C-alpha cells in the first residue's frame, strides 16, 4: 500500500541542562574514510502514546551525559575532524502518516527484492542551509493511525559505531520510561584518546603524507548493488550447526554457519573464474582487545576487519562445514589481526582497497542482531522491526539481523551483487535454505 507522510514540526532538541563546551578529538578509527557517512535505519514500534513528545523530552535528557552528540563535526586547520561541543542540539522532526502500520505490514516487505521507494519519507531531512553532514544525529518520529510509530534515525558513523549508537538509543529509552532518573544505567565514556594513533600514521603525518587512502567518489555508484533479504529459520540454522558437528566433531556458532552459507552462495552466484581469490570480511569488536580494554560505556568506533581468503573454486565447491572451518581458523587469529590493524596495516601490500576489481571480490558481513537496537524500550516494549537502509556502496555487504517479531531465526539484508547476478543469488539462497 502507498502511504504519505506529513512533517508537522522541525526543531533542534538541546540538552536539558548546561553541558561542557570546547573541542574534542576523535580517534583514528573515527576518522577512517569508510565511516565518514551517516547510518540510516528505521525502528518500528507497534504502539505508543504521544511518542514524539515523550521521545523529544527523553532525548533532551540523554543529551546531557551524551553532550558531544549535541555538538557539530568540524574540520580543524590541519584537516582533522573534531567535535565542537556547542550544545546546538539534535535535529528532530515530528511527522504523521495516513495509514496504519498493519496496512504496510509493519514494513516487513520493504527489505526485499523490491525497493522501499518511500523510505526517505520516514527519514529526517536536514536543517535549512545545511547538508546534515556536520550533525552527529538526526531523528524523525512518524506516528501512524493505529497508534504505532517509526523512528527514522541517521547517526554519524564518525561519532558512534553500532554498539555506541544502540547504547545511546537505550539511554533515550530509559529516560522515556522515567524522566526523573538522574542518569542512564550505563554512563557514557568518551575516551577516544585511549585508542592510540598507529605509529606509521604518525610518521606519515610528520612527512605531510595523507594519513588514509581516500576512495574516489564515483566508486560509490559504480556497482549499482541490488538489495535483497533472505530469512533463515531457526530449524535451518540448527541443521547447519548439527551438520558441522557431525562432520568435524566440533561445534560452531550461528554467525559462523550463516557467514559460510552466504559467502558460498554469493561466490557461486557471481561465478568468478576458478582461480580468483575471494574474501569474506567481518567486522569484529575490538573493545576487549585494546590494552587496556576500553571501559564500559565507550560509544566511539572500535571495530576492525577480519578477512578470510580462499579461491573461488574452493568456496564454491566446499561443503558448508568446510567453509565454516575456514572462518573458524581466521577467527582464531583475531588478536593478531587486531594488532596489525592498530599498527596501521589496513590492506595487503600493494593492494588498493578501493579498486573496483578487488572490492567486488569481497563480501563484508556486519552483525546487527547483537548491537542492542532490538532491546530499546521507550515505554511500550521493544521494536517489532528494525530496518537498516544503506549498504556501504564501496564493497558488497550483508547485514545479519532478525526478522520482525514474532518471527524467529535470522534475516540477511544484503547489498552484495549487481543486478545481473541477483537471479542467481536468489536461486543459490533458495537451495542453501532448503
């Protein structure tokens, strides 16, 4: 069903109390080119009473301890990105729709092989005379006729990784349930200085070299990656794990079983030349691998890529259990990979990570199901559905999430193949899920 949205009010939500001012430095992870964008998502709630009013008040309270998020991203004189703690606030939009959530199936069909054409109606615009890129957060609350609502969220990845963004939204939820509570249960920690800039980057800085490779802008549109979603039932996940145990006598995680399955399916769908080296890359949390470990409440970027490489022939012909073993072998070297990352080694020697001929051979997997967005309770229970709206554009991506409640299992939300390869991917996934 087509639906329309009317935006009725736009304003800045400022911290409820006076907050510190000044400039804050970001870590080198926050300044990586791959995180210089806004992450857009929809959070669907089945019911709520005056949600925009309550969320607005809760947001104002949460911005007191999370005051950097009420500031602005600025470039310093030497080109570094910093946070100016101005307390200017978060851009907040109130809106209403002409239909119920049931009429649009709680947006359950929006992440399929058909495009959600109306997604921009649920995502906040940006303030006049601004492109929104300097805003750490933008938020829109759209009320539906049934009493349910959708939060359209845009978070600057330079300010928060997924865990950090979910932590902030949980704090908003705590204040929404009790505006009188003095502080969130998890106190936010800035501590970007705890993540040291790699020595090789410091050396490059002294010789005035570019610290990080900058991707050519046109690459963001070269692929025209199609999006699609695939649901994997709990029974099928259990079967994949059982097959691995019967084959190896060992156990595997849900993530390992699912990552192996989508990597194999995608490799067969694209039909690379048999001796092509293909890569599966997943983003691992480095908070506990730092020395010392980052404190609870840290909400900046602290993830690093772990890469599993093999020939396309191997990945295409191997059983799922054999591909799981490849994933497990690389996972056992996570500490070593994190050390290389912290030393400033971002790619293989001589490899340009933004070369299209290399990037399409990679598949990046990001696990959203455990970030915490599904536990954000604003006073009416957790969301029934959460929908990430964007891929990276630079490399093929799979997001592991969950289907809307009460469905069980895993939902794979993908931007991982060109249009010509989509029919083959659909067939491969049908076969692997059968």
